């Protein structure tokens, strides 16, 4: 039973801590270390860089940061061909960056005209290939059209074109290329079921894959699982991602992201031994963790039961994670899960725990801790009971003998009740037959 | 037709051996009919020449003719019937069960008409035992008896028939009424587990079309389940498709009530009960709905015992939404008194300590309890096995089962299969 | 109507047998259409209360016609006790029981009822409290604070005079642990049966 009554002071403290499990994510301005937008954007390329910049601009709530992100996005878009995105960003800037950063109608018209011509050319070429039935050329034709749509931001058309190349793939390499294209578009479309699907298609090709491709596929699968809230699967995929990934998948994900996503998902979902073997002792994944020392530290803190320090690191990371296009939605859940894991792990070895000591370790008040513990006990995640008078948590050692007796008697009662009511129903049905098959005798 | 005098003489002369009684029965059948009924008023004096115990069959025929004639038979007639029901010979009246049931029905109608249901209780209690071939058999008198108990507010009297397990049913309607009235009696006596068992049987009984009794039983079943367990179990798979499809639509408010209960907030539930009081009132369930409401305090306090070893009265009051620590103390005390929690109150510190169930399963009483449970279950298992065997040999079943083996309708599903699904 | 059995039970002070006895006689009498003016309603109601069978007591009261209730002040007085019990007005029970001049038929029965009620409440306090203030004990037991303290101390409780707080002495739970050999035999047979 969770104690609903609010304790204002304690609640306020918990919000200041930011870890008061399950509180709504508030789009508050981030006074903490601000994100270096330029350095951040440099990790990515292609459309994801734009998407991330625009996401940061939408979410950060700090005008300077917002404008910087928009300016970079604007410049980048002008180098490409997505006129719709250009319009959107111009509206978002709303003149705040001076006349140089307004809607450039001349550019839009030129690009649109050129696009029209190019599309026509590509379609004509493709039709030619199709009449001649040259498989490889058809595949390339569709691929080019897919690339064209992708560059112009027409994602579902791009998706369809890439999918069409499938029937004309003749080698494993073609299939992998098709899969990678579909995965790229699907991630941007938010169609993560397709991502998972095409990752396994690519992995099933008979020829052995290039290590970079393998790493990319793992990362994409991790992302798909993360977005569909399968954190344990996500963690497994991320920690399996090969270091070959490097900066080769910058159109989707940076190696730093693999470290952060993988570590957080693992902390939230792995048990202690998995955490040790699959994360801490994983030489490959350690390379990723080295890229983000804070995350490496917090994983080690967690494993070494230095929960205060671990939660401190998490807290510092939080503002930036909330600006991550993929992670932001999952930050609260993952943080709550990690916190619960930490609480459970903290209590596990003890027969009794002093709540005052524990509250200090978790940087919270005793009364808030009591509530958290009560909720975890109610969910049967901690086998203990709280001595609220003396502020001590006692492990509950179930009496096997008594529990067994209790269960036996209960099962017996249920059996008796069920059989009786069944016999009764059987009798009624029997009566039904008799009534139908012949006159009733009484 | 023979004269009444002659008939009475036959009755007096032919009530000895089974052969005599059988002969008498054929004579009575000949005499029975409108002619006997038209003499209804004249029959009453003849009854004084007969003994209810010795001449039960003949007495029954005459009595039934009087009872069903519609004639006004006077206040003494009820006493005559009452005496007959108490004294008659079971062997004889079971030869003419329909007559006997008629008499019981008219008798019940009469005491209800006079607004003196209590008059019918003792006689109908006796009547149930006379007409039953075995204590496991359900008769139409059962429901009539329980109805009178309810009307006369003699709830405890109802237990005398409810405590026997019923297995044999002739008319589904008897069962629905028996379960419904029986459920109400157990509710009145606050024996909720038994009440829910009976109501559950009414809800899950095979039915090809929805009946009003089952719907009313379902409403009460929801309320009782909430009081007892804090939640309503979903329909078991053997529930008829009719019930599963339609029952909830007819008990919308009740389903919503259980959802509201699940949220665990007393004030929300209170508001819900108040704003739907009219519905509960018109279903005669308002009192029960209020018990659902107060059960929430209990349930919430019980939940605390799973989490805390000690908790201050103040925290208890706050977490279960009671106004003062003293209110919490009184609730805890009441629950200790009723054996619903194991706890001690420490007034000095304003704390409550919750304990585990002190039952150690070592006492002689417990061993005896377990022993009797095992005996009962063994007997039940044997019964199950024998019924299963009987069924497998029943030609009607084989015929029906053979023809409609894979039919999808509930009523023609071979009940044989349904037994195996259950176990 | 033959009330001699009721009179005998009252005279013998076999109060716990009264409720089923009264129930039965009443139903039999009713079935013969007898008038019930003579019926000892107050005794019948008190018999239910004596067994702490509040449901039966309440239904019995509810089943009575208004004129019966109006004409019998003693019956109404018994019901006031019943109401206190129903509402768990622990102290009210004593006030209601002591606030009426009971007839000779009932006086002993009431005394006996109060005695057993007080015993039951003391047992409840013993199991439900570890410490309790004197005033509350007096309230629950329907006694003066002094009498209540004495009563409690006689039962092994200890008093902290400074805070007026009593510490409850819990009786050692007595469980009969001797096992009947035949029961064990049956259990053994049952287990044997299951294993083979």
C-alpha cells in the first residue's frame, strides 16, 4: 500500500534530487552543464543530425541554445535538398537570426525545379530498365529513386522504393544493402518493428558479414528494442555491439550513444551477475564506456554498491539525456527502474537495515524512503517489512512449513468448492439431456 | 364415482403394506380430478377421520384437492396442512410427489397472502425432508422454504437446508432460486464465502438464455466478492456463453463499482456509491453496497500488515483516509476483535505492531480440521469418479455426445469433457 | 403455548441454550397460528445477545411488529444494548444495561450477560493492546478508573502511575499438542494411499 498523503518538505527534497521516482518530466530550463551543441552535432551526419538539432531546439527551453541549434540546422539544410524541412526551420527561427536565416523562396524554387527534373529522369531510366528486364539495373534504379526521395524528406516513398529493390537482389551484399536502407528510413519513420525485422533479415544472409555491418545491425536492433521498451533486449544488443562501429554509423548513432543506452538499459534490467559478466567484464563494451567516463563510473559505482555516487552521476547526466532524440522518453522509466534495482540490491544482504543510514545513501528523506520501500514490498519485489516505529527494515523469512499448510488448506477448500459446483453443473446438463431425449420422471 | 365415504373407507383400509398402498394409489388416481375438487369444502370434515401419519397418501389426495380448489377453507386449514406436512409418512407421499409439491406451494402462497411467513417455516422445513429422496436432492420446496425464511427474517432457520450439499437438480429454475435466496441468507448472516459460492453457482450455471435471477445473483456476487476479496474474479471458462456475453451489460453500475474499488481510494468509492445510490436502492442492494464501502478500510489496513511491522496510528489514518488516529485505533481494534488481522496497539507510542498469523498448525484442533478436510475431499473424489463412470455409460449421453460431438453450443457440449476441463 | 422449557432454562441459568430453544418454540407455535402475546420477547432477544449473535438479534428485532415493540419497554431496553453492540459502542453497552429496572425474570440474565460481556472485552483488550491508558480501560470495561486499575492489576497488568498507562500482560498461549494416535494413523494411511 503506498502512502498517498503528501509530505511537502520531503517531496520537495525529492524533486530537487530529481530522482523521486516517476515524477513527471518537466521541460524545465537546464541550469546544469549545458550541452555543447556544436560538438554534439559533429558526432552525427545526414538527416539524423538535422533531426537531433531540431529536437534539441524544440526541447531545451534555453533560447541561446535553441537558436544555435536552429542556425546549424538551417545551414546544413541549405546544403541539401529538403525544401519542406527548410520551411519548417525558417518558421521555427521566426526571424530571430536576422534576414540571412529566413525563408529563401528562390532557393526553394530552384531546388524544387531541379528535383522535378531529376525525378522524371530517374523514373524514365527505371522504366527503361524494366522493359529490358535487366535485374541489376532495375535494382539500382529503385535504389536511386529511394535515395532521391530520402534526400528530399519523402520518407515513406523512399521506404517503398527500397523495399522494391528486394525482388531484384541477386547477392547477399545486395540484400544487406537493401536492409540497411530500409533500417535507416524506418528509424527515422519511427517504425521500429521494421527495424527489428530487417536486422534479422540481414543477419540471416548466408555470407559472413563485414564486422562493421554486424556492429551496425546490433546497434540498430538495440535502438529498436529501446524504443519499444524492451530494455533487457536492448541492453543485450548494445553490449554486443562491436567496437568496429566507430563513427561508421553516424547517420544513425554515435558510439557514445551505444555506451549510454547500453549502460542504462543494463543497469535497469540486468541482474548482478549479468551486469558483471556482460557489462563490466566485457572488454569490447568497455571500449564504448571509455568514451563516456561518467557512465563508466556510474556503472562501477552501482556494482560496488556506491549508490549515492551512482545516483549523483545519473543526476548530472539527466538534462542531456532528456535532449536525446531516442532516449528522452525512456529516461524516467529507466531511472526509476535503476533506483528500484539499487534499493532492492541494497536491502538484499541484510537481515535488518537502518532506514536513516539507507536514506542518506539514497539521498532522500526517511519518510520518502519508507514510501518507496512500501511500494516495492507491495509489489513483492522486496521480501521485508518496515518497522516504522524504530525506522528499521527487517527481512522477512517466510516460514515454509506454515506457508505450506496454509496453501494446502486453501487448495483443498478451492478444490472442494470447484468440484461441488462442477457436479452441480454436470447434473443440470444431464437434466437437459433427459428433458430433450425423453419425458421427465419425477 | 364412488361416494366420498367409500373413498375414505378405502383409505382407512388400504394404508398398511406397500401392496395395499399401491392398490389404494390406483383407486385414488381414478377418484382424482374435478369431481373431487368440486367437493373441496365437503372434504375437510372427512380429514378428521384420517390420520396424517398412517393414511398419508389418501390424506394427501384429499388435501391437495382442497388446496387447489380455490375454495376459501378457513384459518384452520393452514393448521391442518402444517400438521400434515410435519407428521406425514415420507414413503407414502413420495408416491405422489406432484400432489405434495402442490400442497406445499399453496400453503406457501397462503401464509404469504396472510402476511405471516413465519407460520410456514417449521412445516416447510419438515416438508423438505419428507419429499427428498436424499439430502443431496434439490426440491422445489427448498426455494419456497428459503423465501419464507427471508420474509420472516428467520435467517438462521435457512441454514438447516443450506448446510447440505446439493447435487441433484430436476429443474434449473429451482437451482437458480435456491442459489439466489441462499446467497441472500448467507449475506444476512455475513457468511460471505458461502454466499459467494452459492451466487457463483447461479451465475455460472448452464443457461441458454439469460434469466433475471442469474442477473440479480451476479449483481450480488460482485458486491460480495468485493467485500470478501476486494476484487471480482472473471468468469470461469465453463460459464455459459450467454452469461459471459450479456451479464455485464445488465450490471453496468456494479462492474463500474468494482473498477472503482480497484483504484483503492475511499473517497472516490464513497462518491460513486452515493451518486448511484438510487440504482443500488432499487435493486435492494444499497446496504450491501455500503458494506463494500466500509470493507475498503479493512482491506487497506490489511494491506499495511503485509508491508509494515509497526506503523503509527497517525500514518495508518493517513494512508487509509481516516480522519483521526483514534478512528484508526477503533478500526484496528474492531478488526482484531473480528479476527481479521493480528496486531497489538501500543497507546504509549501511538503505534500498532502487526504480527504474522500465530497459527502454528500443530494443535490437535488443526490436525482434526485437516483430517476432516481430507475425509471430505476423498469422499468427493470418489463421488466424482463414480459419476464420471455413470456418465460414460449413459446411453442418452453417448447418443447426444456422439451426434453433437463437436457442436459449439454450450448446452450440447458433452458434460463429460467439461468435467475433465475442470480438473 | 408451552413456555416451561424456557422458564426451566432461565431458572437453571443455562443461558447459552436459550436462543436455539426460543427460536424453535417460536417457529412451532407460529406454524399452529398461535398468538404470541405471551411470548418472552425480551428474553429471546437477550438470548441472541448473550451468544453475541448480533445478526440474529437484529433480524429478530426487525421482524417484530411495531405494536409489539411499543408495548414492551423491557424489550426496547434490551434492544438498546443490542444497538450498542452492533455499533461497537463498548461503553454504551454498560450504560444501556444498567439504565433500566429489569423485571425479576430478566435481572439475573442481564447480570450474567454483563459478566460474560466484560470478560470478553477484557480478553479483547488483552490481545489487542500492549499498553493502554487507564481511562480507556475504564471506558471499555464500564468501570470507574480505580476499579478498572484494580481489575487489570489483579490480572497481572502493571501500572505506570506517572503516565496512568497500563502495560498488558499477555497470557501464555495454551495449545494442546498431544496428538491422538488414531488421527496420525489415518494421516499415514492417506499419505500411503497417495504414494501408491
